[in-house]
């Protein structure tokens, strides 16, 4: 996360929808297994079936993009709602104790 997000956002140096991959060992293992399964099926299928399988894979990626954009928007709205709740809580501004 940038140190001055508002400055970077204004100057076009920060893209809120792009995030770094965590690259966990578990995630990498799952990705390797997916790649191995894809290779296995691509070797077993006819060229026409391979093409259709690749198209199916592309549809999954496209759907995933929609889901990620929706999750980002939801997270952003939730963060804004939480900020509004914090700033509207009058009891937090009192120091009577």
C-alpha cells in the first residue's frame, strides 16, 4: 500500500483494483495442480475439444474478473460505511472519563 494514497491516486500512480498476489505455498500448490490437470485433459482430447476446453477456461477467468470487481466494490463500500460510522459516533469524541 502506498504511503500517501491520496497523492498517488491523484497522480495516477495508484490503482486500487490491482493488488499483489500473496503467493502462499498452498495457493501455488493448487495452481500447479490445476495446470497439471489442464495438461492431462488437453493431451487426451481431440483438437476441437481442446479448443472448447480453452474457451471454457477463458469463460471462468472472465467470470472471475466480474466476481473480483464486485468484491472490490463491496469492500470499498463496506470500508466507507465503517468510516462513516466511526466519524458519526459522538461518544468517541467525548473525554469525560
